[in-house]
């Protein structure tokens, strides 16, 4: 003989699977990384006691101002991110939720990912050096060494190139490429000087302003992202290649010519 459930009992029984599903969704790991503004480093200075840029085979100049590369800090590739974490970060201006595959290459172990990022950094440094020396028409006897501890990936390429140029040539007429300002930015660079997008720019602008920057160089394709959470007092300058970045900084420094904006 079957007994009949009262309405409240029936509702309670039906609700149990829903509650279980919600609990699973809240605590189950999701394929996302949570990111926030990371460190910045002045490529014209030192990092952890070592010069970021060392040049031999050509005279270098003393520089003023700063060229700060920017980073984001993201949860590790093996970190567990729950729905609660995602919802909390979604509504925070200084946090971002990013697909894990957009932050880390998929399918590798933590050690493999670290090696991948280190290789990308080395390739970025080589391309940055080649682009900078090509811009200055320097000969092959100029040797550049780049050191930046605990940072991986290719997104510092543009700032490395600008740092090399500032140390060797400045603005081309005796002044500093920075104009004495704290200039920050991000962007990959290839050997021909083309600047590429990197991701996470709205967090990098916050890191830049936190560390004193008043100018931020951003890949032109990412202007809208950079404007989304733009800190007060930070001027965006879009760039597509190294020549354009140098020209924009010189125009800004000399207060002559047009300086593009997002």
C-alpha cells in the first residue's frame, strides 16, 4: 500500500536534488583563473639587485623617468576555482575572471607550463632586442642582455625594446624617451617591431597607476578593454608598432605633433 505525501513533504523531496546540484555547482572546480593587478618593473633600472637591461659594444646614456612593464597575478594552473570564487571576483573592479586556457597553455603540467612561459619570455627578449637595434640601425656588435626574475610570457616585449632604445639613443636629440615621466605599458613585439595584444590590460593599467605611471602604452586592439576600468590620471596611448610607440613618446616629451589616444 502506497502512502501519499503531503504537499510540503513532496516539495521537500523534490528540492533535495536541486539543493544537491547547487551545492555541487558552488564547490566544483571550474576551468577559470582569477586574476588581479600584479607587479610592475622599471626596465631602465634594476630588478632584485640586477640591471634589467645591460648593453655592451656601444655607449649608453644615463636616463631619467621610468619604463615600467606590467603584469597580472593569476591563480595557478592547478588551483581549484569554484562558482563562489567566480561570482565574488566578477563584481570586483580589481579582479578578473579569465578562461584558464587564455592564461596558461592547456594540457601541460605545472612544470611544463613554467618552462613554456620561460621560453616565451626568452623569445620575447630576443625579438625585443632585434626590433630595437633594427629601429636604431645598430650593427651586430652591440650585445644586449635582459634579465627579469620571476616573470614569464611575452607581454614585456614592447617595454624591453623601448628601454633599449632609451639607453642607447633616448629621444634622438639628447633627451629621454620618457620625458622624465613614469611610463608603463604592455604588448608583445616581433623582430620587425609589430606590437601584439596580450590580455588582462584593465588589470595592468591599475598596476601601472598604483606604481606611479601617468602614461600607459596599450596595443591598439585592446583600447576598449583598457578603457573599461581606467584609473584616474592615467593617459592611454595606443600602439601598433615600435616606430609608432617611439614617435608618440617623443611627441609627448617635446609637446610637438599629435599623440594618438584610445
